[in-house]
């Protein structure tokens, strides 16, 4: 079963390949020592073993291996001695099968049900390295706040945890503080906490009380620091709008307000990590390939392990040349790792350390420019498709029976069948059961 574990991870390295081809890439460097008549497993055998393996081994391996990567020598991973962390979620399409639709659910709107079933994903990442150290997958009807609170199980003292204002709740704040972590989050303008004190830098100490549903024994108001700020560049938003941050870092001299505002915008690193998974690793236009929920969840953990492996190599490469891991290209690193698998298999184990240093050097050969301030309206170029929407009656069609030639009827200028041939009935279609 160890081979199948590696196969599930490799599926998320060679995501454009079918499972048998993924297996060939895994063992390509070893095939020269095999007998020439050796036959590789077929697709149905590999799929059967995948479902036989289940989810637990991949989930256990993820929680055991995927830990924070940044060290004291990692550039840009800490602020005020605290490890920068971020929580965020997204929804992803899964294969459109009855089993997946029944388990994960299908989003809907006034226009009808969604095209694909979707899963709700939530991530806890290390901002400096994009290492995903905890994650969860749920049906799309599960609120993102539920998954976000679950991510707090991996929060530790010495972390500064950030999340968006959509995840704000008293319970999230209280649970994070109870685990010994510091918090930096955005506060909705509709929330008006009680002001306790105004500090020397203009920020305020405010009391955040539990909502009615959260009140109970031990749920006392927590005192946090509120920072108000505006953005002077119109492309970043309304210059007259006031934004509010909440933090457990109460002393303005130890944690200046401007530094915290800039640090909060590092929270967007979690969006970049999600983009690495979706766009560059799994390919954005493809849903999870598995036809059943257990395969989807297994594939999800495989994608996290593959992403962590790539990010671990990128971190080692950045530390080797003392640059921010943001300067290493994820696309280049992934391609170099794909190519290196065969090289490591064909090289004596004693030479692997030197080969690994070559891999790190290749990752740092061309560094990305320093992170720029990117400003662009949140719009898309093509909103609607010119094609008709797929409806339930369009589901399940297979190829027409018979040959295409039997459906061709040559007609004259007036639209009648040509006299030399008999009129043919329209082609007959059949539907899958």
C-alpha cells in the first residue's frame, strides 16, 4: 500500500496525466533494472487499490509531516518574533457524478443548480513559506466559519494568526487566545465594540463581547486593540472608507499600527498558496478527478502533501541563498522536481546530497522580482458563455447508434430529399441508464 500512497501524491505532481502514466513517471528511472517483459499495472487495478487504501493513511501522513517550515534564518516569515499564519477557505469543483453530488452537494442560484458539485476547503498556512500545515474538506453547505474554527487546533503560542472579516466571531477570537496565539483580523464596519481606552498612537482598546448565541459560562468580553486606517490610492478602494483591524498586540511601542496594517495584507499569501494548488499544480479548469467522495478526499490530502513537498524544496533553496521564499518560482520548482525524480532513481544514494544541492541551485537560478504592489479591478473579461446552459435533460447522452453516414440525407435546393435516394429517418439517440 505504500506504493499507492506515493501514487496518490504523484497524481498531484503529474496532474495532466492519467493514473497509469503517473505510475510510469514514478518508476521510469527504475525500469532499466527490470526484465523486459515486466508489465505495469493497468488503470482499473490502480484505481481499485486507491479505493482500497481509503483516506486515513493520507490524512495521517499529512498531519504528521506538514509542519511549519520557517526557521530563524527564513526571510520574511516572522513579525515581532511571531510566526505569520493565515486562515482562509475556498470552494472547489469535484467530478459531476451522482455519488459526489449526494455527498458534497451542488450550489444553486435563481438560474438553477450549479454545473458541478462543490467541496468547501479551508486552509491554515504559514505566510512566509506558503506551507499548508492544516486543512479540511467538507460538503459545500458547510459554513466556512466552521472549518476555520477547526483550523485553530494547529495554532500554537508564538504565532500571529490572521483571517478575513468574514470569519470574525467572538468564538474564533476566544479560541485562538486560549491556545496562546496572537490574533490580527479585520473587523466589519457594522460591529461597534465598546471603547475602553484611546492609546497614544490613536488606536483604541475595545471590548468584544459574545453574541447572544455565544453567551454562556466563562464567555467574558475580551479586550483587544482596534486600529483604524484608510488607503489613499483610489485603485485600492474607496479612499474615504475606514478599515478596522483587531489585534491582541496591545502595546503600540512593541507593535506599531502601520506595521500591523502592512502585516495584515500579508494575509493574501494564503490566496497565492490556493492559486498554486488550483492553477499551477492541479490545473484550474479541471475538478478533482475522483468519481467517488472517498477518492476526492484522498486526492485532496494527496494534493496537500505534493504541495508541501514542493514548498519544502523551495524553502531549502531560499535559505541556501538567503532570499525570501517569495522570490522562488513555484512553477519552476515543480518542473525541476518532476525532472529530478528520475535522476534520483538512477543515481547512487551516496550522491543524493550533491544531487539535491544541484536541484536547489536550479530552483534559484532565475529569481522572481521582489513582490510588487499589484492593483487591478476585481472584474472578469468574459462573464457569460454563448452556449446554452446544461440542463438535467442533457445529462447522460452517449454516442449515437449506427454510423454517421446513415444520418446523412442529401437534399436539393428546395430542401426536399434528392430524387435518387430515399429520405432517411433522423438519427436515433440513446441515453445512458
